């Protein structure tokens, strides 16, 4: 696969920007998490063009913008970079803990829906996310990027499934987390408004192009 010049160019800019931001703050664990993500996420996304690792980098950049509002800013960026790595590449939770500490391992575990062939019950996943001050920030960022990049790639049915999960599971999890971690209220409000805006946009598009699914 040869990446399109604009897609690859944008990816390199984001990767390099994140590297500079993390090193500039002296966030060496997050810098190591970036390199680990680059090492493991070597494929392409469902569009067949965008590097797979562009997704965790985009989530990490969004989380970084919220860092003044977060209880655990560096751990949140680490988790953004590593949130898919145990599910997609068979990295153990123990390795994450040994390299990045228990809080990052807890957050990555909370966001993992399938681990070594075992699917985690949906209610258990979102309950764990709502109880973690890191995962409850990173999960909205994960979904914001997924919804932002699904137009023209996902089928209408899959888009409906995504926005339904956002409304029925992710937004309620954020609401529960806001009560548990009120210090992060501005970050949760940012995530809530962004997700709701995307959901309304997707629903509006579906009502025009696939009214039977809207």
C-alpha cells in the first residue's frame, strides 16, 4: 500500500508535533508510549490508506489539549496511545503496568473489550471506564476520532451502531465519571459537547441518505 501524499504528510506532522509536545514537557513515559504505539500499530485503518497508528496519535493529541484540566495528564496521554494495544496486538496488561505504572494499566484494561480471545461483557467495560479517572477521559477521545473518520468508510448500519453506542453507553459513562471526578468537569463537558455534536451530524446525514436507518 502506498499512502496518499496528503494522508501521509498529515500523519507525519501529527506524529512529530506530538513528539515535540511530550518531550517539551518532560513527559518521558508518554514519549515511550508513543514509540511503543509506533512499533506495534504498523497496519492501515479501514480506509486502506491512513496509518493505523494515526488513530491513537490523534486521540493523544486531543487528550493533550485537555491536560490542564486532568487529574493525571501524562497517564491519560499514555493510555490514549496504548488503549488498543492489548486488544489488537496481544500485549499483556502486566507489561503495560511494568513499563508505565498501575494507573495506565488500569485504564488500558478498562478500555479493552477483548483480551486473548475472551470478550469482556459490555456492561463491565463501561462500568470500569466510568470508575477510572483516565479511561473516562480517553474513551470519549477514542470515540470522537472514530466518529470523525467513519464517514465514507463505514456502512450506514455501522455508523448507526456507533452513534447508538455513544448515546446509550459512552455518554452515560461520562456522566457517572463526572460525579466521581468533579475536578475534571471541564474536560467531561468538552467531550460531551463534541460527541453530541457528532451524533447529531451523523443522524442528520443518515436521515437524508438512509432515512430507513435514521
